[in-house]
RNA sequence: GGGCAGUUGGCGCAGCGGUAGCGCGUCCGCCUCACACGCGGAAGGUCACAGGUUCAAAUCCUGUACUGCCCACCA
């Protein structure tokens, strides 16, 4: 005997191994089949699987599995991302914790090797977790953004962009993360509202006058001030433009200038201009040819400032400066102020705008084809409202800062001859005594040689002393090439030929610009084709209150804990039930129990059907001579469910698929069909009923398989002999097809009546506490014979489902004494309950019905009285309203009569 | 400052032109021989607000108010 409750753990382990052994997930690369391809958003090798992976990868898996069952050559391409800064940070923390060492203690070479070792350990661990989740990735060939093929793609892109002069090096004000000690691109900077302060500071006139008062949030940068700017229209200051004021504490004179960038109404109307430490100020400085002074270095320490503050941390210097200004009587005012602080998206420390020479990509030309593709609709977003933000970003695209001053990543493929580039190169000796190139300056004459490998010799002087640029590329540089590089681009490989472009990109909306936009741009530029035509943006998994999950909040749900506790299918299904494109998923353990319960329901329904199969010889084909109402009805319901389930998959609305199949299996199949079938198991019809049960159940399992692969595979294996299926794996079978012959509106209508009457009787039973074992009599009466045709024909159904052992059905039957009454459409229902009736309760029930009937009559009559309604509304609508009115009138009469009887 | 979502029973959501559905929770009754991770039933909503379009609006349009997110150089 099978256990009463489904126990997933053992089953899942067994099946995951079996699938992998059978190489079930390998692409067939069958040229006759339409390819359906998804490249996985490569997870960073930074650690454990989280709910975000669980969500997005489950969506992809459902699509891949479903399309495979649709008969396509489905291929889900696995891989991981080296994850640049994020990974370097993790390894540095690990080093610090375990060995109390910094990366500098190890040296560059040893550090990079450490990260590679980590990758070899962690990479496999990630995919073992993926396998546990049942994700149908072909793990025989796992890509990595840093492996040789992907590195070649990165180089090829760099080379082509260099040749086109899209890549350049320049000195700019860039976003510098002091903690990660690297430059970041604009979109790697996040803006957080921060409760800060606005300080009003007095800059005295050079001539000894009161000078001018400015407002700033960053007093520690006053030492780098190059001017004070006012709006040219500002009457208060017009006379002062051109005069000079003294920077407090620094005692240096700077001019007052006029510039449109200054907002009239803000602060004091006067703005200190610090070109080296603020992006707006930098532009103002450019316009006015102001000198650029840097007072904060790459470590966040003060330089080039009054001696007192030299070497001080920028935060401390702010406090000290304010204190000293106050003491000097130059702090006019201090007010609370909420400003947006730029922070690093990896470590959330405050970003320092920083002057430095970096590598950039000129983006405007590259963006053009992408803009065109989105505008023309060739590129489709799901949901569509991401199109405009996408376009808006592309149309205002900024040059991309691609160099990072970290060690883990694709080294910039540029070399310098120490002889020819002498003055442009700065070297330092590291802690291991190795001489390292630390800084490159094109301004000072560094000459680039673009090459993947170290060149033999300098093309200019023939010298052999060549060194590689110390920086690495932004991790998103290799990600941008992912849909091509996974297939071996730039080589013309068969995979590239067959699988590119891919079918759909499934990823989170939070990386639309960071990643999706860049893939679109590179794909179009290098292949002339979009890397995918559909972009499905999934939401973020949040906690049940809509808060982002984070370790610090302690609201993280670990998917592996949950799969251990409830089974993988339950975790998958709970996510899918809520998978509406682009909507965040509020997630809690309760939503998993709901899905677990559903899995258990499937298991038990199957167990019941298998029990009843004992002694029956399979296979049983789906019967073709369907005459019984229940059979016609369930086929219609099944057919509909299958159709909607497929539509949901094609429209990327997997919540629709999940909900449809859930309600079909539980609400229709289990609650009504199987319940009705129980009675027929005792008759000669048994085999036919079993044939239907087994085939419909099997079909439902197939339809559910992409969503919950384990339990469906497990049960289908037991069912297979009975449906005559030879193929071992559901994934290799075809998805159930909509069958027009099974549509039967009439059967659905008849069942509606039976279910309606049954429910009324059940309600009466429940309200008057009729003991479950007590069979009752029910009287069904109507004015017309026609209204009773269905209940007469299927009285057996009602008797069984309502637990009535006697039904009296007839036209205008008399209402018995001591009776509870109800109405369903045109049918009056009397249930005599001698001794069980609580008259007060019954009156309340009836009065409620009375009010409802009256309200219904009033609204229908009002509508039908409207000339315009009759004139404009479609015929069916008018008919429907008339029918409803008739039914309401009938109900009113019935309820009124019953109330009178009570009195 | 601009843009995009959301606002539906206690909670979480679906519906997106014919006057409301689901899951959880609550309450009542059931260990009914597949399932108490279950079965039957009930209570609970004038679909944020104000206008408009329409015979008809939760559903379309306009505006308002909150909530969340994204973008932007107001120090």
C-alpha cells in the first residue's frame, strides 16, 4: 500500500539522477525541428541559490519543458558569470576572515588563482543545486564568462570596437567606489535617500566685505572649490559677479561667476563649484575654464588641503570642517536636508565622483539599431510597458566606463612597450617584491597595442619589454555578449547557426539596462540579428509584506530549506501560481503549503484511481462513444483547461496555466467527476469510467509536468501501462492537444443545474445540522416540465452528491410540512426535516433570500425598462436579463410562500 | 522634476465593458472505506476618491489622493 501522503524527497533525488543519466535535457540540434532556446542569466559564482534564482529559473524551465513537449528542439543553455566586483568582494572577505589577509598580501597572481580555485568548487555546487530544483539544463556543457571561448568573444568585441574607435581612453569625472577601490559605470550607481544636512557657509569678500553665503551638503570639499556660481538672473548677486571671495579655512581667493546651472530658489542661490568632486560642478568648471583641484584621494582620504586635515578620512574631515567653520563664525546655518546619496550597487558605500583616466565605450552609434528594433516592435517586452523606459534609456545613453581597478575579470587586452610608453606608465613594487604596472596615462604618452596575447615585440621599437594594462573589464562587458558567446561566437559554429538567435530572454526588470539593453546592442551590431525577440521581465520575490528579502532584515526564505521541507514541486508551483509578468511576488511559507497540499491532492487522486485499476487489464484507450453526461462534461472541462494552460505558456502568463490546471484537477476532476464515478465503479461501466479517469488524469499530469516535473513523472510512471504509453519520460511525450470534438456546452449547462441544485440541498443540510449519515428526501418542483428535464434525467447524480436517498420531482408539487426551502433558477427545492427545523433560522435565511430576489428584480426591471438598453444592447444580453428577471420573480414567489407557511 | 506600476472581502492576489472570483485566515458541521496536506457549508466586498464616455464601468478616459519602483547634475 502506498503511503497516505506524498513524500517528495526520495522521489526527487531518484528522478533528478535518472534524468541526468538519460541526458534528457540535451538539445537535439535537429534541423527539421524549430529550435526553442533560452540562455540562462548566468548566476554569479558568489554563492548560494536564493529565491530570485528559484523564481526566474523555474519560469525558464517551464517554458523549456513545455516547448519541448510542443515538439520543438528545446535547449536551455547553462553557464555562470565570473561576477567581477561581487566575486572579488566575497573572496576578499573570505580571505580576511579565514587567513586575516588582504588581496595585496597575496599579490595579484595568487589572488586570481584563489578565485579560480573558488570557481572550480563553487561552480559545481551551483549546478548541483540547479539539478535539485529539477531545472532541465543540459549540464554536459557548462559555460563560464571567463572560460577561453567566452574570453575570445570579449577580445573580439573589444578589438572591433577599438578599430571602429568606439573604445577610447579619457580623463573624466567618474563614479569611484572608495571601498571597492574601482571606477563604476553610471548604472552601477544607486541613489538612496539619505537624511543629511545642508550647511550654509559664509565666504568673505577678498576686499573684507561680508561676501556671500553658499549652501552645501559636502563642506569637506570646500578646499577644492574653484569658484562660487550664481544664476545670471539672480538680482541679489548680479553686482557681485566677477568679484572674489575667500574660501574659509583654506584662505584662498576664488571668483564669483554666473551660470545657468544654479537653481534660483534653492539654498542661498549661491553654489560652490568643486569641479573635481561633483558632476554638475565639473560641467560648470568646463564651461568657465576653472582649474580642477582634487582633495579626496582614491582611498577617501584628504589631500591637498590645510595641514590639519591631511590624511583624514572624508567623513571625519566633514565633521571637523563644520566644527572649525562654526568656531570661526562662518557657519551661518545648519538645516536638516534629505538628499540623494550615490552608492555603490555592490557594497552600498557612498560613491565619490573622482577624476581619473579610464576606458570608455562611445555608445550612441551602437544604440541606434537597438532603438530601431524596440520602436518597430521587432523586440517585444512582456509586459509591454517596459518598452518606453527601455527606449528612454537608450536615447539618453551615456558613454560606458568599462575599466575596473580590480583583479578579477577579463584583463583589458591592451599592452604597452616600456620603452615607447615610458612616461605614461607608473610602476610600483608589491608586497611580494614584484614590479607591477599600477597606472597608465595616455595623456602622458602611453601607447596602446591591442592584442589578446602578449605581443612578441613592440611594433614601433621592436622592444620585448611589454606589459599589460592593469585594469579589468566591467563584468557586464562579457555578459553583454552572452547570447552569442555561449554558442562560440565569433567563430562560425554549428550551434551559432542553429540556435542563434534565441527565443526569449527571461530575467528581472532590475537589470534591463545593465544587461538586456547591452545584449540587444551587441547582438544587433555583431550579428545583425536581435539575440532574442521576446523579453520576459519577471518580478522580484519579496516577503509577504512586500519587503525585499535581505539577510539584515532576517526575512530571507531559503529555497533549499523549503524544498527539503515541502518538496521541490511545491516550491516551484507556489512561485508559478503568482508568476504574472513583471509583478513582484510576495512570498511566504504559507504559499508553499498551499502548493504542497495540491501536490498531495494529485498524489491521492492518482492513488485512488490506481487502487481501482486493480484487476483491470491495460491499456485502456480514451473511449470514443461518450454518452454519459458526467463524461461529456469532464471532457469539456479538461479540454478547456488544456487550452488555457497552453495559452498561458505561449503568453508567458504561467500563473494562468498553474491556476487553470489547479482548479481543473481539484475542483472539477476530484470534487465532481471522481465523486460521481465512485458510484459507477460498481457497475458494468467500470472499465469505461476507468478509461476516462486514467486518460484524463494522465493528460493533466502531462499538462502539469513542465510546472511540477517530479511528482508528475513519478505518478505517470505507474499510470503508463494503463494508457499504453511506451515512452519513459513525460518530457519526451507531447503536450495534450485541444480537441474540438470534446467541446460540449450543453453538457456544461446541464451540470451547472445539477451542481446548483446539489449545492442548495447541501447548504440546507449544513444549516440545519443534518447528521452526515442521515439520508434525506428532497422535493424538486417547477412550473414547467421543461425546467425539470435535467434534474429528472440525472437524479442519480443529485442523490449521490447531496446525500438524498429519495427525490421527488414534478410540476407544481405541494410543499410538505416542516420543510426547509431553497430555489435554484426555476426550480424550487423542499427538504422536509421533521424535528430538525429551526424556524427562526429558516426565517432569517428566507428573509435574506427575499431581499436578494427583490434587489435582483428591481435592477433587471429597471434595465429592461430603458429604451436605450433595448435599442443598443446585443440580443443575447437582453435575453439573459429577461431570463434572470424570470428566475428572480420565481425565487421571490417561492420565498414569499415559504415565509407565509412559517408564519 | 519626469516616467511607470499598484490601490478589489482580515491578509495575499486574479479578473480588465454586461453590477465580483481564487488561495490563506475566520466560523459551523464532519476521522464519509483516495486525501484532516482532507470533505461539506457559511460569514465577509457600494472593486481608493471625484468627474466623464457608454444602453451598461471594478473593467475605458480625465483628474485627485495615497503606496511602491525606475530615471534625472537642485548643491
